[in-house]
């Protein structure tokens, strides 16, 4: 076993903690915050503070980290998506901000490439906008985007995510949209690390870019960060807490606590200051350990894959050959999840593979994973 003590708080609720070998997925808890982040949140919790001042100060840290004009800590990337669209619709008009989600008299269409429709895109329309798709999943041109833009277009949305088709690409999307005077907003929730991505999409000219705080950055699971051009970001602020107005904005249900604001800022600074290579090497050695333990099982081919375009960090991937006669991938996953502790790995479903993502595997857990997989695959 790992020698780790499972938290009493979960035991009291009758919930068993699990091993997360599936990456920064929301359903398994996002990420684990470092002790420094927890200490900062603890400290923040002990004092009152002017929330508006705190939001602006934290926003400056976000902006600096992203190389953008202005930033804000949000309640997750999803909340940032709501606020980006709201800002594009209302601008800095107090009247418009109060009128949402009724968009009468405002530009209210969000344009998205059909191939980038995803389970999170509801957030683009939460504030009252309408989503307009353009292009076909496997054939799309700059003209398709240009044709979709009209007088009601509030913004063009773009999603960067693993396995997501890139359509005409972000650079071309920005070129076409800007030629028509329309802003481009980016959902890049799970695209850091690499750390360079914090500023990459801003440097390309995107107007606003949103990331999750509780995935690769290691902040509170319900935090996010949003940054972009100052005029739009000021409209974002008006639509978020709107502390100066008699009417709360569309973003009021997505407020961020002082503890989460401080937690995100602390996590972000630790993240940008820490060594990406060392982080990668840690994941790699865990992946290598499991790959070596699982070598030589009849019908199972183990590959250590680490192409950043394909995989979230180095990971052993199990492929099943024609002569394999063991349990199905679904069966393997079921057995792993039913164990004590439950182990959640990736793959199965559409992918006839098992992948073991190391980014959230805590020290020692790779041994438990290898033990269990050997039991299921070798010792049966
Ligand atoms: C995780 C994710 C989101 C939601 O992010 P939260 O920070 O959990 O709100 C949105 N879009 C994509 C592509 C994601 O992967």
C-alpha cells in the first residue's frame, strides 16, 4: 500500500477516496492543492477584506501571468465562459448589464465551429445568448466563418481541448473575426501545462481567454482564471459581482470566495515558478514503473506514450492483441474501480485501450496500480 492515510472527513460521509489515473477530470476531484495553497486559504479565511479590492488585486496577478491587459479570478472556466459572452453582449453599459439574460437590443449570437460543440458549451448561452454553429465537422473554411458573422454577432468562441478538432485554427479564426470587428473568446480550460499556453492565445490576438484553476494549475477545484483586453474585461467585472450596482449581475451566482481567490493566486504563482521539466520527469518515472511491471503479459502490448499533442503527460497505454483472451477493457475498468482503493484509469468506450494518466497519481500510488493490474491481467 502507499502508506497514505485517507482523510477522516470523507470517511465520516461514508465516501471512500480513490486513486485518480484519469487526469484532471472534474468527476474525480480536479487536482490536489499543495500545502502552500491550503495554508494561504487558511490565512485568508481568518480576516475580512474589501472583496472588490481583492478581486482587482488578484486580477492583476492573473493578467501578469497571462501577459494580458486585465484579469479576474472566476468560479471555474465555465463561469468565465458565461462572463466572456455577457461582456461581449453588454459592453460597459450598466443598463445592458441589468437587462441580462434578456438580450433585446444587444448583439446576442455566439458563433462556434460545429466540430467544437462540447459538453461545456451550455455556458456560452447561460447569459441569454444564442449559439450559432458553422462548418461541417470534417470540412470547414474561413469563408464559412465569415458567412456566419452578421450584425447580431456578439463574439466568435473557440475551444482548445485534447482530441478536439481545430477547424480553421485559432489564428485564422482571429483574423477573420477581427476583420469583421468581432471579438474572439477562448475556452482553454485544460490546456495548462504547458505553462507557455497561459500567454500563447493572448499573443495570437484572442480578446479573452479562460482556464480552469482546479485542473493543471492546482488551485481550488471551483476556481478559474480569465484575462484579456481591458475594455472587455471591465465589462466582465460589471457582469460578475457588480458590487456598485443596485442590481446584481448575471454572474452573481458565480461569486468566488476570498479563500478561493487567494488559493488560486497562490497556486498560479507556484505553478508559474515551478519547473515544468521536473514535473514531467516525475510523471515519466511513474509511467515507466507501471509499464515495466506490466511487460510480457500474453496479448497485452504496453507502450509508454508521451506526445503532448496526444496525451496529458507521459503514460503507459495498454493495447490488446488478437491473441488476448482476458477480460474486456470495460471489465478491467470495473474491477479496478470496485477495488479498495478504487482505481480510475482512462480508455475503454471508443478507445480499445487502457491508459494510465500520471498527472494526478500521488507518490506510491503507481505501485498500487501496477499490483492491481497484474492481479487482473497476469495472475488470473
Ligand atoms: C473542464 C472544462 C471546462 C469547465 O471548467 P471548470 O473550471 O470545471 O468550470 C470547460 N471547458 C473545457 C474544454 C473543459 O475541459
